[in-house]
C-alpha cells in the first residue's frame, strides 16, 4: 500500500485547510484510513480515522473542527480542518491500517501544517 499526502501549509488562526491522501496498491486489505500528527517534542497522536464502513472517530481536541471523509472511487481520504489553532501545528501523516495481531500500518510522507499569525 502506498499513500500520497498533500495539502499542508501555513494558515492563520481560525483558518481552514484540507489534507488529501491518495491510496494505491493492495488497498482491499485496508480496514481504516486516518491522519496522525506529530508536533516537535510531542508524541505522535491519532487525529482522526475512518473505517472501511464509514465509521469515524476523532481525538477530543479536534471534535467539531475537523472532518474526515473518504472517496472510495478515488481511494482518497480527506481531512477538512477548520477553526485552526496554533496548537494544531504539526506534521500530519496519512495512515492506513490492516487490523490484526499485530496491526500492519502503512504511512504516507508527512505534510506540515503551521497555524500562525
């Protein structure tokens, strides 16, 4: 599975950005797609995830501001980010996971999101 992410950038507080991640390869085995982020000096955290049947979950700090969605025809997952805050600044990484023992994770390249005035 290969993941190609795009859409990061610099935005002012309160602004919006949309991240995209296109999946290719053996995607039939993927159970969920999601976005993680990692800020300097902090642990990587799961921001949002969407399963193959459309179920979503979000980290509490982004609920009501971020929306994850997927276009199955394009094998693409999106993260619409609104009301961005400086604390959202991080490298965002696209993730695909095959659930199992253990889980198998695939990663796209990171895309920088910087929220600053």
